[in-house]
C-alpha cells in the first residue's frame, strides 16, 4: 500500500467574536486529505484532518516542506511491520526530517494537522474507530466511549449585553451541557465580575461555570482577578497569563487555591514538561489543555502523556482545547478527562456526528471507522470536496 497524494486547502472560519487577545474576523484553518490506494467498504481510504481554531491555516509550510517529504519517501519506509498499514510514527519522523529542535509554533500546527489525517487513515484501514485502535495499542484495551464535554462560548461580541450572554449559556445548558465557559479579560475587572455574576445566576444544581482569560494578564492583573474570582465556585480559571510565563502561573497558586487550567498554547512535549516542572500546577485539582491538532499531533501527544505519567499526573487531568473529534477519540481511547466543545461556533469543523446528543455533560461516541468524520454530514461534504 502507499500514500497517493496529500491535499491541503485553506478554509475560512471567520466570525465577529473576540476574546481578550484576538478577534476571529479573518480566522482560517487548513483542511488536509491523505489519499491512499487502499479500498475499504467500497471506497478508497482517505484520511482527513484540520487544525484547531485560534491558529491560522498552515498551507505554505505543508506544501513547501512536509507534504513533499512524505511523497518523496520510499513508500515502504512509511509502513508498519505488517506492510499493510501506515505507521504514523514513521510518517511523523519523515515530516520532521531536517528540522531543528525548538521553535515550536506554526510548524507544530502544520505537522499536527497532517498527523490527524494520518491517524484517520490508519484506523480506517484497520476498519476500526480510532478510539478502539488507541485503547488496544496504547490504553487499557477497552475504550470508554462516554466522554465528558463542556460548552465553550461567552465571547465578546459587538453589542452583546448580559442578557444575550445568559441566553447563549442557557442554550448550552438546555442542550445537555453541565459546564459552560465564558471569556474574561477583554473588559475591566468590574465589568467582567458583573458578567460572571450574570452567568452564575442561570446555573442550576450540578452546573458549573469556567472562565478563560486567553493569556491576557500580567502578574498584578492575574492576581487581582484571582482575588475576585475566589468568591465564586468556578470550574476553573483558565490561562491567566502568557502561556510561557511559568513563573506567573506558579505564583498565581499562592492567590488562588481553586482549579486552574492552561496548556492549549504549548505545542510540544518539551514545553509541556517545562510547564509541569516550573508552572506550579497541582495534579489533584488543575487541568491541562494540550491540543494534539496544534502540537505535532497524536505522535507527540503520546510522548506528552508518557511525560505526565513520569511526573505523577493522570491522563484524566487532560481536557484538550479545540473542540474537535480527534481529541474526543483520544479521550475515549486513552482515558482523558474530557474535551472542549463549540456548540455554535467554527462550523462545520466543531461538534459531533449527526445524532450524537449531550446528556448530563457527556456524549457517547458512535461506532464509526477512523475519527468519525463521515458521521457528520456537513463536515464530510466539505472534506470530500477536497478530493472528489
């Protein structure tokens, strides 16, 4: 078997929303298709992938470096020992050839997107859901198909008032979510406190609110918010400062003893390890949000999970950023704590297969080969248009 071609397309996911740092008015992502010569269930096997929102499409890097390296490699060098399937680790090593260490950023997004498509293809060739394949190869053998998900929203929006914020969050709760998230840091502390209290006012028993500053604060502002947020029973206080300011994160624990979350903007095992070593995070209450689609893909994510185990962390403390089905499959197969979800944003790339409903804050993954993109009709139409 062999990879016949790898295609990439830059897609717009623009929206008038903003968080504390950026607006999404010109946001894009890369959609990738890895086309193989294998046929399963009457169709040629094509693996699909895309990068998470918040980082732009990486087509130039893919076309100039990573896709040519795959296509120029001897086909047999990309296969597993059986010769009947791709070896995602070997393909990853081929993409990373002649790359210097460090500088994890846009490169990690480009490789992570292609890596997603490779794993989709690998599982389809095995004719298994990716979560089942991962459980068998790297997990406990049996996946937990019921995965916790929370609803991310609460963005700043032109003309959006507290009533509209409550209506938005209430709509997520009505759809079965038990945890909802809103943005902070894009307004004054007093205004954000009012917004938080408005959001809290609609929550019922067993429902929680998380807040996300998107790395906006310096230390003094992060502490000021921490002191104010202590009055609320929040699910977490997310990414207060710059993602690489580990000292800020470590200092913040002295002012906030409730759960914190960070990590979505760290794009390698090495950066994740520095966070664990120097960020003062607490494995009994804090959450890690590393996103495989932004951080070199599942091959690197497996290294990150190994590192976490060595440092006394459980995979169950990981709830990835991104709201995509790849992380859902990893969560089910490898025992992560859950996954982010965007019920109304960044479509058709966010969300779940058709017919999947959120119940008591959880979804149950259907038995679909690969990542399961074929089960989401609006998404698979976009993906198949890339190759057909």
